[in-house]
């Protein structure tokens, strides 16, 4: 069984490995796609990171993350725009498929989520010319509504696609099953995203019952309640057949286990509960 | 300043008071509306509970709660339907404005949220003839998406209203700011709910940053990020001017304080950040 369609978001093994170690550990188990975070790239150094990725022929399914636009004043927004332009350059330097956007929540002290959303649109509009110029796709990741206040005020796929249509070319969505699985409009919005070629990434993990922490208690695929294969089928039918990228924040479980065990479990569960087996939906 | 439009959901003081004590404590501070939970009614006894409420002329803005329909088999659903019919009778016995529905999440072991949603519609359809016969409005409460797995698989006002329209008369929505504040379609869906006279209750508390527990870390109005007055204005403009009902689950803070202090704070914050002051939006 091929691992061509499995990617490891390096947050999943952030406590175990730096970038070089993570690449080695992935390759040792046959995984050839990763998605690093900016802090991991900075720690290694951009040039060296790019060389590690290039020389090992790794596919980079996304760089995490740009975004965090809303600010208390225009200066703050301008600074976020500049930082996002640097992120675009970094994504290009490592050959990423896209730059993933966690757009940001409410500025400190604010209760005006509409204003925050306007700042997000303004910020994205300000960076898009640069992104288009160097052909780096921008992937808006709608985050679960429980992050609306402090991480991202774009919380549904429908809303993310509305923003994409407002902004035009060069911007699409990262669909993370953890953030959107609950949405009664999920299927229709995945179809909509596919029809406009805006699906840029597909992230997976699982929703645990109970969930003990809003941020750091995400589950391994198969340990929770998300019908990951069904969501995958919808995404493939909508036209996206790129890798499924495992992104698990798990301070009390997976971050405490040996990296090799985590990666082996990702592979096992990818085959068991994520990958499509039906002939008609065979992932190429 | 009148407290006519302030109601206390008795979950807010569940660790401090039983029903009789809660009624006394509310009246001592001028609060004349409450919303009890079924376990509080059962603890007191239905006849005595009804007498306490009647003799003190309390308004009951809702009985919490019916629902919890999805089950692993038809027998489980049938049992839920019978229990919900009893809840309707109890709501009638205490003269409640409505029976609030927390519809239920996924049955144990299930990953099929569509099937759970179908069971919810089936369950509601099964109880509605009885509810209509004794004129007890059924209020579907869309719960925050973080409860989709274990408490309620209706998670947006839009979805709740779609279900209402499917079911017809006798069913509406309870709009709890905590559950819906993040929704980019909130305003349009409140307007829609008002246009069909389906707003049956308005619950309030606040979203804390950070939120330390998915269930039991709700905030006092004013301590979080929700623009409660703005949501209230939209609800009043849409045609609902019933009480704002304070419902706070707070295991580490408000549940540990003296009940008198909690109620006094509810009153203070109701005036400060919830009640409408503009002449044109004066609550009657």
C-alpha cells in the first residue's frame, strides 16, 4: 500500500523531532510528504531547511502558518501583512504546495468579531499580490468555532469560500476534518470548493470524546468520532486527490510517545480509517 | 431599572440552591423569572415545584431539558420519546414558556452524524403532536459545535430553523449567545427566526479567553468576548422581547461563590452589558 497520499504535519511530532530528524524519521518509514511549521524552519535556518527538503525530495503539503491579521490598530495589521509576506517567501523557498492561514481571532479587548473579519479580508487582500507574483497559493483554514475568539474568526468552510470569492484568484482552503466535521453543510461546501478548484490541502486527526483541552487534546485517526473516510471520499469526488496531512496536537498522549511509534501509528490508521479502498475512488 | 426582562436559569446556582431556595433568593433581589432543570423539579416533586412557582408568581422562561434522542437502536429512541412526553407534561405543570431541547449527539460507537440528525428529527416529530395538544412550545437549542459529538448534533441556528420548517408548528428555537456568537450568519438567521415567530427563549453568559473546560467554564456576562448587547438588539428587532435568561456552568468560579453574590452579579452585569438602553430599543 502506497504512502504517496500520506503527509505528516510536523506539529504531530514537534516534541520529538526537529526538521532534519523528522525528515529522516518519516523517510525511514516510507513517508515522503511533510508540512513543517515556521518556527521549525526558523530553528533550522531557511536555507538549510530548504536544502534538507530538496535533497531528500520531500513533498511539502503546506507551510504552517500565516495569518493572525486582526490587531488593535492599523500598525499591528501592517506588521502582520509584512510578516505574512515573509511567510510567503519562506513557503516558496521550501517548495510548499501552499501557505496555510490561521487568520487570527479578536484583538485583545475587542468584542467586535465583524471588525476582526474585515481585518482578515484586508490583510489577505494586501498579501495576495505578492503571493500571486511568486505563485504561492494561500490556503485559508477555517478553524473550529471554539477558536473564534483567540485563533481564527473564519470558522466554516462556507465562510472561507465566501472570502475566497471576494478575493479572487490565488486563494483557496485547507480542509481540516477536525475543524469542520460537525458542519451540516460540509458536503455541499466541499463540492462548492472543488468546483472552483479551491481545495489546497486536506488535514486529518480525530475528535475525542471526551475532549479534555480545547487545543491540545486532538486524537489519532480512528480514536474519535469523525467519519474520516466519508469526508475523504467527498473531497476526492470534488476533485482534490493530494495527500491527507496528519496534524495532531496532543500534549498528554502522542507528544509523549516515541516519534517512531507515532509515525507508525499514523501509517496504520491512515490505511485503516482514512484511505479510500473502493476501486472507483482509488487515490492515484 | 426593571428586572422584568432578567431570568435566572437555575443551573447558574445549582450548587448553592434547591428550587425553593432559589426562588426565595431570586425574589429577595427582585428577580421574578427562572428556568429550572428537570432534576431540580424531580428533587422537589412536581406538584410541590408547581405550587412553589405558582404561589410566588414566578415566570418560568423554560424547562431544561428535553431531547437526547439519538440512540443505538429504535428502542432507545422510543424510550427517549416517552421521556420527552413526560418532560412536556412537566413543563406544562409548572407553566413554562417552552420546553428546551438539547437534542443529543452521536450514539455510543457511532460516527454517523447524519443518522443522528435524522433520529433527532424523528424524535421531535414523534413528540410534537402531544406538545401541540397541550400547547407547550418546543424550543430547539442549537449548541456550540464543540458539543456535536456528545450533547447536540444541531449546532447552528440555520440548521435548527431548517428543522423547525420541516416540522411545522409548535417548534422554535432557544438562542443562547454562548453557542452561536461566533456564527457569521447569526444576524441573518435571527432575522429569519423572528420572521417566523420561532424565537422562544434568549439565553446569555459569556465566552472566556482562555476557556479551560469545554462544558463547565462559561463566563459571567462582561467577563468574556461576546457582544451581548448587540445580539440582544438583533433579537429584539426580530420581534422577541422576552427575558434574557442567565445560564452559567462554572465549576471553578461561580458555582463556588455564595448564591446571593452570583445573583447580585447577574443583575449588575445584566444592566451593564446586556440590557438595551436606547430609547428606540427599550425593552418593554
